[in-house]
C-alpha cells in the first residue's frame, strides 16, 4: 500500500474530537480518523505567540500497533513519533489510537510501507514533518531515571490544588546555579474526560536558585487542573520564565501510558535539548 495524504484531517476543538465518546474501532486503514487541534487555541491564553519563546518536541510512544503482511500474517511493532513543538497542530490522542487500530486488518507490503504511511498521515495531521520510527517489541528502550535532585522528600504543607504560579519564588541570592530538579508527584486532569494524567516532571535551569519547596508546591497545584500534556508543559515553562527569570530553562514531562500511548513534551531555551528539531525562533 502506498502512503497517501488526505484532505480531511479535521482542525476542531477538543470537544468535537472522539475523546470521551463511544466510537467504533475501524480495523481497516482510515486516515480520516485523525483529529487535529490548533496549538494556538491553548497558547493564546498563556501569552505564547510566534515566534515561540522555546524549542522542543513532543515524543509519543504507541504500544498497540499491528497490521497484516502480504500473506495475511499479523505483524506487531511499537511506534515512536517525534513532533516539533513548532507544528501548527497537535493530533488528539484518542483519534491517533483509533487511526493506528485501523491498520489491524490492512495488508502492507513491508514495515517500511507502514512507517512511510504513518509518517505521511501524521505530517498532515500535525501540519509539520514528523519523525516516525517503528521498533520491534524487544527494541523498546527502558525509560531512564531523571538526572538531578528529587524534590519528593521535601517536608512541606500543600493547600493549593489548582494552578497557582505565585507559589513560585527564588532564593534571596545573587549567586547563579546550574541544576536539575524533578518530581514524580505530578498529577493533572484530561480537559475532556476528567481522567487523571500522571507524570514525572524535570526542570533544568541556569539562574538564580529557585526555592525548591516553592517549585514542588507549584507542581502539586496542578492536581485538579485540566489541560492537555503539551499545554501543561508550556504553562510550566512560561510560569517559570515569568516568575523566576532563568537564563536557560528546560522543562520535560514523562506522562504515564494511557490507552496504549504515552506523550512526553519537552520545551527548552536550548536548541541542543531537542537536536532533532529546527529552531522556530530563527
């Protein structure tokens, strides 16, 4: 099967997507299932406009992909997709799951044909070239731990559970540091279904020391906040820039797998933090 693009990758609101709805799961190749949502819808309220104040990418892993070879025998793979943060759209995650499921009973000549088809379709959906890699089940790398200092053992009181940027503060110091902090206590909510999304969050920066307890309280304050993964990381980035003014900043989130997909956004002032994407600020 040749890779085909399609004209009806829909750019709508999240409420019009298949997320949170009872839908049929097609088992033959259906690229029109992909549902695009403009990134600008979520960025505008955060004051994030072109040119973007960061570089980065969204790293997706799909663990449920199967198709038929030219003899009708099923094949399986894991899928890795790297999307530049400069893409005009995201693809709603349930629509991606439905799209990938549509490969289930579709014959393809080769793994390369599957990979090229997905890359072509997702580039239309995200409105930007994406990097697609098929991995065999035994190739999937183990997720490494975060570097740096874990905040989770800090003995603090928490009272705020919806996003509050004013919780962030810096130490009263003129000394600059270069450090990496992280937490596994992060929880937010899906903006459509209300289901919890769990993640580890890493903050790497150079600048005046961020008061660590304030950073942990701030991250905890997302506990009842509803937003997509990409928007959540961009808000953390924007709030840290506004409240703490670091000279360099990287925010990286690893969200736990849900529905066979995980999404791992990275936003940074450093181009080398995401070497596979171009700098949209140029």
